[in-house]
C-alpha cells in the first residue's frame, strides 16, 4: 500500500485536525509543506467516481420511471436524515473534542426514546386523538424533561467512563465506550423489556400538502419543525457564546486552552451535555416516527456515526450533510422499485459507504484530513 | 508464565540472600532444571483439563456446588470460544489492532465447514475422506480433518482481503471498519440464499446438518463422533487438541521475529516503522493469522453443533470475545485462556446456573443470563478503568500502559 508506511503518527494531533469546525470558523486548508498530502492513486479515484456515476444514473432512471414516487421517497429521506443528523452531531462534537468515538451515544439515544415514551404517555397521559395544543405542549414538555435528563446521563457517562482514561492510550477509552454502550443497552432492557415502543399515532398522519401526487404528512413535517430550530440553536451556541468559543478552543488544542484559563473538564462536560440533549431530541422524534427498543441504538448509532464520518468527523455542518445523504440513500434503497437492493441490504450499504469513505476519503465530504487518514 | 523462575535462570548460588529466605521445598524446586520448572505448570494444567470428562461425574455429585460444574458438552463450547479469544489476542493483544468484527471470521469458518461437509449443494455429489456419511448422499462431503485447515485458509484469505484496504487506518477508525465488516458478512450470509438463483447460504435458516469428524475406524479410532456413544467426550478431546495447537502457535509466534514486530508496532508504530518494520505487511499478518484461528474454531464449532446459522453471528459475539481478552489480559496467553474459560463458562452455563440457584434459594426472580452482555460491558468498563492490563498482566504491556503517565496533560485533570 503506498503511503501507508512510515508516515509519522503525531501523538499530539496537529492543530486544527479534528476540531469542531462550523461553517463560519472553518480553518483554511493546511498548506504548510510538512502537511502536504500524498497523491491518491488515480485508480481509486476513478473507481469512486464510476461508482458515484452509476448511482446517479440509477437515480435518474428511477426518477423518470415514477417522478412523484421519487419525490415522496426523497421527502422520507429528508425526514430520516434530519433525525440521523441530530445523533451524528453528538458523535462529531465528542470526537472533535476528545478524538473518541463515543460508542455509547447510540444507546443513549435509544434509551432517551423509551423515556420519552414514558413521559408522553404515562406522565403526561396523552390519550388518543389529542388536540394540536396538547401535541405541541406534550412534545415541548417532554423534550424539556428528556433533554435535561439525558444531558445529565451523558455527562455522567463521561465522568465515570472516560475522564479517568484521558491520558491513557487511545484505544482504552474506545474499549470503555463499547462497554458503556452495552451497559446502557442493558439498562434499557431491564427497565423496558424487549417490546418496541412507538408513539406513531401521536401526531396525525394527515397531509400537509398534496401536489402532483406528492404528499407530505404532518408527522414527518414535525421532525423538521423540531430539528431545524435545534440545529440553529446549536450553531448559535457554538459560534456566539463564550462557552462555545471555549469548546472550539478545547477541541483545537486542549493544553493550550487550559493554559488560556479555560476549564477543560467543564467544557468537555458541557459538550457531552449538548450531545446528550440532542440525542434526546432525536430519541423523541424517532420514537414518534417509528419505534424504539433497547437495541435500536446500536444500528442507528452506527448509521449516525457513518453520517458523521461521511461529512467529515468533527465538522458540524458536515455531520448534518452526511446524515441527509445517508437518509436519502437509505430511503432510495428501501423505497425505489427499479433495481434497488431493498431493506435487507441497508446495513451492508451503509457500512460499505463507511468503509469506502474511510479508505478513500477519510477526511469526509466537508471535513479535513485527520491524522488517521491514509 | 507464572512459574517461579529467576531473571537469567542460572544456578541458585547467584542469589544466596534470596535462597536463605526460601524454605527447603522451594530450594529443591530451584535446583530443578529450568525446562522442568517452566513446563511444570502447563503440563499439570493440561493433564487436569484433559482428564475432566473422567472426573466430572464425581464433581457433579458433590452437594450444593456440584451443579456449578459444566457438562462436557458445555466445556467444548467454552474451549471453542477460548480458541477464538486466543486468535483475537494475536490481533488485539500482540499487534494492538482493535478488531470489533472478529465474528466475521467465526462466520467464515463456520460456513466453510457448512459448504464442504453438508448437503447444502445438492446439485453436486462429491465425497472425499468423509466418514459415517452414506456414499449416496448428495452434496460435498470432505473429511472434517481437511475442512478445518481449509476453513482456516479461507478465513485467512478473507482476513487479508479485509485487512489490505483497511489496515492503513489507525486505531479507532480501524475498529469501526472491522465492525462494519463484522456486520456486512453476517448480512451477506443472511441474504445469500438467492444470488441470481443460486442458494449459497440458505438464508436465515442456516445450513444444517453438518458432518461430524471421524476416523473411518482407522487404528481403532471411532468411525464417526456423532454416532459414537461418548461423542461429547470425543469432541472435547479434539477441541482440547485444537486449543493446544492454537496456544502453541500463539506462544511461538509471540517470540518469533514476526511477533516481536507486532509488539513493536503496538508500542509505537512510528518507532517501529523507523526501525524498518514493514507496517502493512506485519499488520496484515496479524490480522490474517488471527483470522485463521477464528476460522478453524468456527468450522469446528459448526461441526460440533451440526449447523451454521446466521443468527449466531452478531456484534455481541465480537464484544464477548474482546471481553475475554481484556479480562484475562491483552497479550498474555495465560490471561486469555483464563478469561476465555471464565467468560465462556458464564456464557454457556454459569449465569443460568447462578440465576436458578439465586431464585431457588432466595426467591428473587432474576435472570442474569438475560443481561449477560450488560455484565460483559460492565466487566470491560471496570477492567479498563481499574486494571487495564487484565487479570494476568503481560509484563511488557503493563510497562507500556504505566509509561503512558508521561503523556499526561499539562492541566490538572481533576474530576
């Protein structure tokens, strides 16, 4: 393998490599001669381009075969992608600051979905056919409760599991994260059993609009209505507050940030709290859209992680973009009729994308080349 | 090796001060040749284990604790998983490559056995060296003794194919990519019942039955294990032999040039590359050899339980094996053997025995086996936090982890 050998692996990562980048603060691409990148073999690039071309042709043919169906599936993809985006941001935030794949994040998400179910239907006791006010109030109230709760749980996970290992070899916290994931999953199993929880009848499935045979339902629009403000709030927090600034500084260089008087431990805790509360939002939305049970988080977490890597890990807009792309791919794969592999293969396709991205373009669509990359 | 040996291993007169404190028995022990001292513990352990089927019935007869001893059939499963853990230890413990998709190799091995020793491919009829199978039976039937190495080689090739593009990635990315393959291969197996009309894997039903090993009456050895009266014991002895071979290879590999290169890469990849170790080739070998043992173990297990089912190959198994390695001690053969046996026991019989004992004695209705993966997760977290080198630490690995103190950040990491 050309380029794989002998390249120095900096223990301390070079500045700006895995940082939390936002659209405004995106650092200019590294141009210093020491970080000049080896040329990718043209065969690999050609292969990748051919693959993308085949997918595009496949999409176009499918579009011509049934435009309205295609657009409807596109909207499904958009909705799912928005939920994935919320989870993906959790991965990307934590990776940006600790270079840790927080394996437990997916399970935090699933657990939050089940807790949201309890809060909605057992605490607030929302019955069948609720009025609009009840729906909105219920969702907002539940979000306030679960977001606070899972911010706390995520902070606890970091405090118990990862903080002690901050100076340890990098694989140590990763292994702990895998263990944590199983612990949280089994807490969900112990409390909620193996049944699926679904709140799919909470929001009515009536059409918002229906033009040219393309219809969009309220329960899908609701996802966007919640996700978009959440994303704006997050962006505002990261770019416009002191704490957000501290987060960006810590993710660039933890030690320098500490020297500048930033409380690194608190900043990391706040990052985990943010990730946890976004996971709680996603958990509620997913539970209302589909259903959750104790092991939902494993697969969905991996999908979201793939999304984060696809967009460029550590990059917030990248995570959302990657999530939308994954959402579209999944929806097209499961919904289109002409030569679609179908839902049996969704997992393989998502992982295939993950592997291809990591092998061919480890910096992702928008991100920068990480020290991991080939 | 926890055998009392001294550095240098030369005569006892070198350390008279130490000798004076040791009792007469220990002094006698010290005078024995070094080879005897080093091999004593392994030989005793091997003998005691090998004789397990002979005394298991009397152990099970003991009041109140007898139920905790596993049956011979369960021990076979424990041994198979321990074998996989020893194989995984080559990847994770020696070379320091976190592999979260080891179950893929288990699956590859099991399905090789299923293809080469069952009625899966009814359109062909091919028999070679098989025993206890009707010669008119359709499908490919090779002798299991041939299938085991073939499964190993097939899995080794799979390992190389997976490894070549991905081993360039470091650390956590590699873990995720291996996890990806660990998910893709079982899904392929699950969906592989109609590849352009060709039934490769028989879908979710899996392939069953699979032939059992046998000797065709050669040298008075049993014709076919499954048709023998003491089939469990025969499988047990075979599993033990396979495990011993695995451990022996793993032990010799560790001290070989390749093994030292693995450990060098684990400790510091950059320094290893600077010393002229070809990173890609060395890592690929670690991956391939680890895969080989996983494949052999998978093939043997498939033959033992006479089936390969896609439901057996899921992510949790990979983590279960990883947990064995971490509990025992990454890189330490004794550690992995103990970790594998302990967790294997808990998985196969232990947790359900404990659960039933608990409910019968206290009336608490708690099933620990339902939460077994939560328990493994807890073990992983506790081990990583408080004893990252495992129960039996490998000396070098311990040094490596303690050395990590130098990496501590400038700021105070108070919690």
